[in-house]
C-alpha cells in the first residue's frame, strides 16, 4: 500500500474498492488535534449499493464448503499478525490507545478470527421425532443473509470483528460501518485484510460515515440483522426501528459496572484489579469499573491503596512516549468527564487523587464520599474515574449494585468465594468476576449484559452459532398424505 496516497483516501469498500459520492473526512489524532489522514465517506445511497451487491453474493458464499470458509478466516487471522505494526500504529494514533492496549486488542481479534474459523464445521441442526408415521423432521440453522455491523471507536478492531468474523463464518455477507474516529484501523485496514485473505468479492463491505449512514443501514429492508455496539441511547433507537421492521438485532450497550469490596477482601489484590478496571484505556470501556462499592470497615485502606496506584500512572501522548493513560477520544468527552467530577464534588464528593483535565487528557482520578444521588454514581462516566461509595452490609451492597439500570459486568472481592457466589446470584448483571476486575473478555465465552446494557443476545463461543443465524424446520415424507379434505 502506498502510504502517501492510500486507496481508502478516495474510495470505499463495496466488495472491492470503488468511488463514492460522499465527502472526504479528516481523521483527527486525539492526542494532538492534528489531521492524520483523510478517508472517503459513504452516503445512504452507498448503503443501498452495498446491500444489493451483498444480496447477490450471499448465496454463493453460504454454499461454499465449510473448510473453504474456515481457511479464509484463518488466513485473515494470520494477516492480522503480519500487519500488526501498521494496524497498531493506527490504533494508537486514531484512538489514543497505548501500545499495550493496541497489542492486546489485536491479539484478541486474532483469537476471534481463529474461533470463527471453527464455527462452520460445528453441527448446524438437530433431528426431531415425529408423531406422523414416516415423517422426518430436520431443524437447522441457516444464514440471515446480510448483517449490518455498527462498531464503536474505543476498541474499534475487536468490537467490529467479533461480529464480522462469526457472521461471515455462518454464511452471511456483512456491511460494516466503523465509527468515524476509527475508520482506518477499524474499517479500511480490515477490508484490506479480508480482501487479501481471499474473501470472495461482494461478501464484505466497509462504509465509513456519520449517523445518516448508520440509519440507512438499520432501515434498509435487505439488511436482515443489525449488530450494534455503542451507547444505550442510540441502541434504544436502533432496537425500536428493528422491532418495527421485525428485524433481528444484537445490542451491546453501556454499563455502570460495580467493583464490590467486601470486608474480608485482599485489599492489595482488590486495589490492583480496581486500578486496571477503572483506568485501562482511560476508562473508555463499557465494562469499566465505574462504581467502587466498599465496606465501611476497609474503605480507608482501600481508598489509600487505589489512590497510590492512581498517582503513579503517567498520562501523555502514547505515540510519542510510554504512558499508562492516553487522551480521551475528543474534547467533548474530556469536558463531559470533567463536568461529572466537578458536579459530584460540588455535591460533597472529595478528590483523593487526580481530578484535573489538560485538553483531552484527564488524570487517573479517585473520588471518595460518593453517594447514589451524585452523577459519579449514576452516570456512565467513560473516563478514568473511580468513585468510592460505602456500604455496611452485603444486603446494602446488593441493593447498590442493582440500583443501576445498567447490568453489564460486576466484580466481587472476598476471601470466601462461596460468599461471593451467593452475592453474584442476587445481582442483575450479565457477567460477574470474583476476585478479579470488570474488564474481561474471552473469545470462547458468551459475552453480554442485562437491563439497559443490552438485549439478551450474546457474542462469543457457541452463542455465535445462534446469534448470526436464523432457523428452518424441514419435514420430509417419502409419499404424499391423503388428508380428509
């Protein structure tokens, strides 16, 4: 690829690189505000073009033998590793990722590709008995057709490809709309990888653009499913449209995840888990440890240990220096985090560590004295802030966890795993991690939340078999039946 004039600067990927009518968009580095590159954007008309091409290509792709699909996905996995330096570079510069975060994201995306490569060879149905003599009942999974994937900017590669790879593996075509802030690493480079892996023309499409492109994708009648990862507010609108159109959708939305520290917890381990869960990628993770619920008897020790870790974290431009925290994605988000902290302090919270913003950079911050009516407790912060709220009993802690309408992830620290498991059974979250932190992802385990954190759909492992297919019942009689009329 010619780095001075990459193909995605003036073309979009409609199964192959093609010209488009949309304007070029600047890719802005969040650390410096400089223009890193330009990308060609799509329009709603391009959504229609992509859907038409995908529908034409889908039947051939679906009937391709399973081993050929698997081989393409394995080649894509290998190419992710081969192009790691370039992909990671763009992840760092576009998204403010640290080098370690970018490397981790690429590794787990590689694992997603390898997992997806195993899906086409799995059993895809069942045989059921019949009350009709001589009838055979087959129930099988079949592709949906065309799947639209709308991906976020915080983990743009992983959170796109965890839907793209299994959707392809199950015989679907895919139209991906990456976030505008991560259209290169989370879109254009993934098109190059899959094209080089040998994916047939027309099976995969990448349409960078704004909300109007996403709306056109959701509303298009030839797009049979939407997989969306992003804010709850946008997810609710997508769910409403899909429901009205009787269209399948998978929504992985926001979170306000609880880190629960019981009175018998190992506080050193708990503080380590808390720092990682709260400050990783500047807290811009749906699974971020956003509420630290701590038993009053150990609160001061926990607070001091967490604050000590926070003050040691270096904030800066990850492209120019080795840092723990890079920039927030843009000024709007940085100001929002600052405003949540300031409003909470005005209501009585105390800044124990951090609390200051410098442009798009925000220090690792620990707040004490946070109560349920404060915004630092009730809102999804999406920034490097650890608000501490006290409780006096397990019952009170359970009530605090369940006070949030979100239900994505939680972590519980206790010397008694039996006690922690009893606690876990009573909280309404999709994922619970005992003596660990909230930001966990394993490609083979189904992932997802409850409440305002998403629909009942799940990503990962065997859940992908059902998530990206629909089903068909076929009954067979060797001879026709004579019915009464």
